[in-house]
């Protein structure tokens, strides 16, 4: 009996991006392919390989794209609401293509995800992935996205990304990144990623970004969010979120959907930890 053919991970990811692009175009949803195998070669060389795909979807059609994925064999792992502290991405898994993070926004860019997407879409280029010409951000935007991601990256690629996107970039290239960061409201994470924390002082969501940049404990991240909150309504919303159980993460920890009893038990444990802190 012949052994199954093992497809190299890079090949599978390129094919997966092609599949995602095909589904997006059929649904008439615009997507930009990010990071990993979609990177410009000058940024990808020497970078630790990715294990999943990332796409940025026009935010007002993100749920539509998620519905298309679900209808074609992609299983939702985490939701937008519970995927991260930024609420920016939902994760899906396919038994053939692997995992994709569907971004409805990119953490660190301006408050209006639609405006950010439109700006990145206007400057898009194309790269061949899985037999399709897939839209990707231009080189300056790719550099900025890598740097903004490096400000919160816990996967060990931050040093490489800062080097190829900033340290080794000439003055004109850096100026272009700075200008785009100013246009998209990304000055705070850019300042932290490039070792200029003094430039983050007084910026939008400064305390949250400082906390995630130094890999602070979850309780510190919640306190930082409260410090950055704009108005009592937002503070109340954050306090309410802090007491709620992340069902997606609990399910990942258990390896199955949690029962109502397990959610209640986790809620009491969470409340106890917060009171002790």
C-alpha cells in the first residue's frame, strides 16, 4: 500500500490562499492576502515559516465571507468577539487547507476599519498564489503591517520583521512607512516596534499597546484598556467583558464545546482571580 503524499507546508499554504481568493471572488467580497507566503520576497527571506493563512476582508462584508467559508467545509475555531483582545479576527480550519485568520480589521490601524481597508486596497498589488493573482498590500503597507504586528508578536518573528521592514530600510523607505502610519493612525505601535517608545506618549490606546508590547499579564492588559477607555460607556463595556468567559478559548482548552456547567465554573474561577488581583 502506497504511503500518502506529504504536501510541503509552503505549497499547501499557497494553494490555500488561492482557494480563499476563489471563494472571495465568487462571493464578490474583496480580500487582501497578508503575511506568510503572501509577503514580498524581500520581507519573507529568512523569516520563520508560517503555519496558517491571513486575509484582511472588507469589514462590512466580513460575516458574509465567514458564511461562505462555513458553507465550503471551513470550521470556525474562534469568533471575532473572542479571538483576541482586539476583537479583530475569526479563525477557521479546513481538513485539507489548514487554518486561516479572517481579519475584519488590523490591530493598530485607525478606529475606522473600513477606511483602513480602502486605503490599503487602493495601493494593492498582486502576487501569484495557488494559481491565482491574489491582491496584497504594496511594499510600504506590508512593511507597516509587519511592524505594527511586531509590536504585539509573541511568536518570535518580531526581530526579523523589524530588521527587514525598518532597520535595513533606507531613509526614503522609512519616511514612506512613517507617512502611511500617520495616515492610518498607527504611530503608537510603530514607535514601540522600532524602539522609540517616547513617540508613543499620549497616543491612541497607548497603555494597551505598551502592555501587549511587553507581554503583560491579562490583568494588566485589562487595566490598560480601562486607562485608554474613552468615556464611561466604554469603561462599563470593558468591565463587563472582563467578567465574561471566553467560550472559544475554554473550548480549545477542553478540546470540545464547553457545557453550561463548565462555563459557570469558569466564570466563578475567573471572578475569584480578578478579586484576588
